[in-house]
């Protein structure tokens, strides 16, 4: 079983102008409506021979201000494909009481399995104490939180998304399951610190295709995390669909698994049991499935 633990969905009219510009710049605007539709997501999972996907919106603060509607949208996807899609909720960091009610609705009524926070797009520091009631809810209700970390859109500041800020969250909420998206790209050493220090911190691997050098960027990130933290066993396969193609990511992971060892050694960067953890077991454990 292969699970892609980071996929974006949406409707064209709910995308913010900066997101539209970003998608055009990345040359993935063509057929975007189809790609991020329920059928498009499933067709791409099938094409890549991936069994299940974790889905949440491309944008977090929609132009019409109706952020709860985005959770209704996610719910409609997982209702259509309950065996294939796993929903993650979004909140509004400027409206904590409303967000707490919404989290409860998402978990109890809509059947979501976690929360996604994008500190850069939502312009909030993940370690701000205004968010602590949210983390308390998630810790108490076994609801994992996936945080965007590292580089983001050119239109938003990345000061909000530095992975080291999550150290503060993990110290204060030691039982909260935290997923560091993109392994903190390019702050892999900070992510290695988090994985070494905190047993409930995981990281997803997507969006680490280098500008040059094939799989070298991903390999280097994995090597840092393995050497410093022995943390490869707590990574999650993910694609950041539709921004990146899941098949390219999966092929890169397999190339590294079969052909790459740590520098100056014969230790594989990814063992077979780590591969199984990365591609399905960790996510199933995190969401209690
Ligand atoms: Zn993403």
C-alpha cells in the first residue's frame, strides 16, 4: 500500500490571485480545474499506482472569506471516495473560537483525520500562543497537525514557516503529533534536530526536487536526517500534488532506496522497512487508522 500524505484540492473560483499566479508560473495552470477535482485526484492516484491520498485545499484564506466552506469542499471529496481519500481540516488563525468549533465539526461530523496549517499563507507564527488552544484540542483529541515549513510562495514571507519554530510547539505539546511538511526545505538540519529531539515529530518529503542534480537534493536531506537523527523511519511519502507529480517523487524515493548509500559507507539511505514506514505505516499510525 502506498499513501500520498500531502495533496491539494480545490475549485478554481476559490483560489487566491497569488496562488493563480504561482500555478501559472509553475506551468501547471493548464487543466487545473480538472487536476484538483475529485475525479482528477483519483485519476492521478491511479496513474501513479498510489492507493490513498491525504487531501486539503490549495488555499487557506479564500477570497470570499468563507474558510469553513473549504472544509465542506474537502468533505465532499472524501464522501465521493471514502476508501481512497483522507481529509485534513483547515482553520482560521485569526478566529480561534470559531476554529475550535470548526475543528470539532471536522473531526466528529466530517470524519477528517488531521489539520493543515500554512503559517506563511496564513501569516501566523506557528509558535504563537494564540494558537495554543488549537494545539491543546489536537493533542487531547489525537488529531495530528501538518505544518507547512520552509520556502513558500514569492508573495508571502517565509519568516512564519521556519521549521525551528516547531521546537517550541513540540516542547509545550509533547503528545501532539506534528508533521513537518517538506522536511523544512531547505532547513533540513533544523528538521533533523526536531526528529532527534521529539518522538511525536514526523516529516513529509515532498517538493524536494532540486534545480539540478536529479535526486541529489532529496538524498542529501535524507542523509542529514538519517545521520543526525536516525529519523528516516519517521518520514512520510508525499507529493504536494498538483505542484509536483507523485510518480516522479515515488520514483526518486525508489532510486534512492535501491541505489544509494550514505557517503563513505555501505549503509542504505532507505532500508526496505523504512520504505514501508515512509510509504504507508507512519501515516496510518499517525491518523490511528
Ligand atoms: Zn503543499
